[in-house]
C-alpha cells in the first residue's frame, strides 16, 4: 500500500491525508515537549494512551451533543478525524490555580478559583503562544464574535461535563486546554472541538492526595510519568486490553 501523505507534524502528533476527502488520520507520538519545546523527551506508551483517552472523552462529549472532529479510532496510535480549519487560539479553562496563572498573578497553586476562568492564547510558537484578549482575536480576524460565542459556550459545557466525569473516578480537573476548528459541510460552517483532550493538555490531580497525574510530572521532573497516564486510563476504565504490555505495541503506520 502506498505511504500516506503526511500533511503536518506537530510536537505530539502527525496528521496524514485521510481515506476520503474531508478526513485526516491523526497519529499520536510518544514525544513530549514542554516550555515551548525547550524541554524534549519521550514518554513510552503515551501516544497509545492519549489516543484512547482522547477517543473516550470526545465520544462522551458527543453524547451530550458537543460537536467534535472525532470519527473513530483506527488502531493503537491513530484515529480518523474530520478535516477542519483550526482556529489559531488555545482556549484554557481553569478551576483551580496552577501553572502560569499562579506565576503571573501570584495565586498559590491549589487555590480554588471563585469561578471557572477562560483564557485565550494566540497559537504562535515564534511568539511563545502569548495570552490575548477576545478583543485581539476578533480585531485580527482569528475568529468572529459569533465564533467566540460558540467557543465560550462549548468550553463551559465541556468543563462542567469533564469536571463531573473525572470527579466520578477520583480525579480533580484543575485546568485544561482545548482547540476548536471550523467544519464546512455543504453551505454550512460549524465550530467543532478539535485536537485532543488527554493528560498532555489537562491538569489532573488525585482528588484525595492531590498527586499530579498529568504532563506536569514531565515538566517538573516528578518521575512515574508513564504510570500516571496509565492510571488515568485505568480509572476511566479504558486501559488497553493487555494492560501495560500493550503500550509499546506495533506502530501501524503504512
Ligand atoms: N496547555 C497546553 N498547551 C500549551 C499550554 C498549556 O495543553 O501550549 C495546558 C496545560 O497542560 C494546562 C493548561 O493548558 O493543563 C494551562 O496551562 P498553563 O497556562 O498553566 O501553562 P503551563 O504551566 O503549561 O506553561
């Protein structure tokens, strides 16, 4: 079979042309980066776990009518997705202070915020993904005011739903990042959830011990990174069938 055409390689994923027009294949790598790729490493089995976790969460979100780019998982490291035009804005939701908000505003890590806070960052590696206001996003045309209404509304629903889902398995959803895209179908355009939702872009703390179960273990050299990602999958009830042995599995790229 002919090698599929690679369209884009990011830090943690590769996008290939899909089998039909309007589809793409999203391949999850084990590569990990932090601090705008100044820190690089590999987390063995991460791609397999994030593929599963993101599949699970996107399917659950679809059940409450959140539109997503996800179609189906193809194999251990790949999923079929709808091709969308990515809006160049990272949307961060925070329930508890951690990371950059703690540093920027001097709020001690672990402080519960008075209400969930949404922040926007302009997706631009050369500029280090600067924080921006909705004013910048609409003034520079990265998204329109109606797009932003949809994005904020969807993001708050996603936060409420995922907070409850994780709480049910003993995990506190501290914060997370999502990305949205424009899906063109016939004459219509819809804003849909894109990219991935996984421990790479969420802060997940054990509800009882506050132990970190996410990429902060890599960012802050806390060790037991693979175990933490596996534990998230285990609690969600979606560890690959053969358990940890399955994780290195075949790289089924053609
Ligand atoms: N995040 C992400 N990609 C980024 C920046 C942040 O997925 O490029 C996620 C991060 O994992 C965390 C949330 O967004 O769950 C908030 O991150 P923060 O602004 O605190 O930045 P960080 O501490 O990661 O620099």
